[in-house]
C-alpha cells in the first residue's frame, strides 16, 4: 500500500486490502470504516495515546501535513544523489516509480508487472 494511493482512493485501497486478507466487511459498514481511517480522524483518536508518548509533539509530528515526499526538502543534494544511486542499484525501475509515486500515478503495482 502506498500513502499516495490511500490519499487518492482510501475506499478502493481498503477494499483491496480486505480482499487480500480475505476479510469480509458488510457493505453497510464500509462508510463508517472508511471514515474512521481518514488521517484527521486517526490524528484525533491518537491524541493521548502511544503516538503522543513516542514522538515529540505527538500526533501533530507523526501525521505532519498529510503529504508525501517531504523528505526531498530535508535531504541535501548529496543525500538525494546517494538515495537515487541506492534505489537504482537495489530495485527494478517499476518498484522505484511505485516507491516514489504510488500505483494510481504509475498505473501498476510492482508485483503486477512481473
């Protein structure tokens, strides 16, 4: 599962996960299930729990801005070059595209292209 895919189609991604895990969810429960898994709901429910204990500033830091790829603005050009070299040496091109973008952008999941 990819963060971008969850943001773009939470319902569809959750249904795929349930099917993969062979979990049957009654259709009438899906709307409430999807609603409880949204990031804003998860952020609110996590306040005062383990996330607040494990991360300085708690859920606000853990969930941050609900964006992907923030690390591009944090790493130096040298670190980004090292990242590029490591993923190119260790992963097939389709896996790299998925890792950085998700399947809804690339149109495929890495395991589907083999």
